[in-house]
């Protein structure tokens, strides 16, 4: 189950953070997404390979990510028009990640995309 925890405009891009959890509340984690622009150098790569990446290392050539990129393409819980890159913190070693950590990470991604 997903619950929107944050939606914010940052440098003209939307960033989203969701609180995810299993129906029985046995596990909770965060997912975060940055909206891509048509002018981003990464945009065509994501558009051609939407949610079909064998690995996300190709994307990390464009964005230096502390939280691993685990999503690229359209995100149905947001909309079916825009393209996004995103992460999740479902791995045990990311269990202490906070909402603020997620927000800082997404802002860092936007700043890197803006410098391209």
C-alpha cells in the first residue's frame, strides 16, 4: 500500500515520496521519484527502456545516486504521462532512511540533472 508523504516542486520539477507498507504492516519503506524533462540527456534513455532495464547502472552514469536507482519510466501511482527516475529503501541496510534523507537525495538528483 502506498501513501503520498511528500509532493514538492523543486526547480520546476515535481518530486514525490511515498510511504510503502505491506497490508499487515510487517514492513515499511520509502519510494521516491523525480520527474524528468524532455530536455534531460537521460530522457531518451529512459523513454527507450521504460521499466525494462536489466540494471540501472546506465542511469547512474547521469546521476550520482546514494540511494540506488530502482525505477525508470512511467509511474502509475503518480501519472501515466511523465517519465521519472526513482529509488526504494526496501533493502535492510536502508531501514534507517528518513523522509528528510529521501528528500535530500531527490533534490541532489535534480541539481545534477540541472547541471547537464
